[in-house]
């Protein structure tokens, strides 16, 4: 890929992470369009998945998100120059089925969001008791 085609495409979160952790180009190099794709929240989120950068990210998050160039400059100066790859950490929580959440919502006369929280609190045994009271068989 040549430099001209690379400059024409828009920057992704991964391009910005590479710039911050490895390339470390000066902030004046980037166009306004490229700065629009810079999302301090997402940059901080990805960097915080590395245990080495958690405290740094916590410190830097005191800067308002509107000051993108400050974020970039601080991260470039404080993060050592090396290749960065961090596996994305997903939630291990499995959400309950919609049917169960709807039944819990009807039983407690609450919103679906609250009913979903109740399913975690009640556990399988509590959910089963409520479904039995509502006339459902144990399946």
C-alpha cells in the first residue's frame, strides 16, 4: 500500500493505537478529518485493557474529551514505543432469554431492564419458582 492511498482512507481506532504506541507522529501531521475519527474514550478503553497502562489511562481521563490533541500528545509521550496488541476483553455474563425477562417484568410489574437485573439476583431457582407461580411447567 502506498502512502497516498493510506492518507486518503479514514483512520480507524487501530490506526490511532498504532500511532500512539509505535509510530508516534507529530500531531500536526494529521488532517481535521483524521482528528474527527480520534475518539479519546475508545482509545482509553483499548489502552486500559493492558495492565501496564491502567494507571496511566486513569490519570489521563481527567482531561476533557474535547481536547483530542492533548490526549494524543500525552499518550505518545508517556507510552513506550513498541508494538501494541491487546486482546479485546468481552463480558462473560450471558443475558437471560427475552421470554423469561418479559415474564419477570409482568410478575413484578417493572421495566424490562429492571427485570433483567432481577434474573441475576433471583438465580435459576428463583426464576423457576416465579415461572411455576405463573403457570409454566419446569422446562
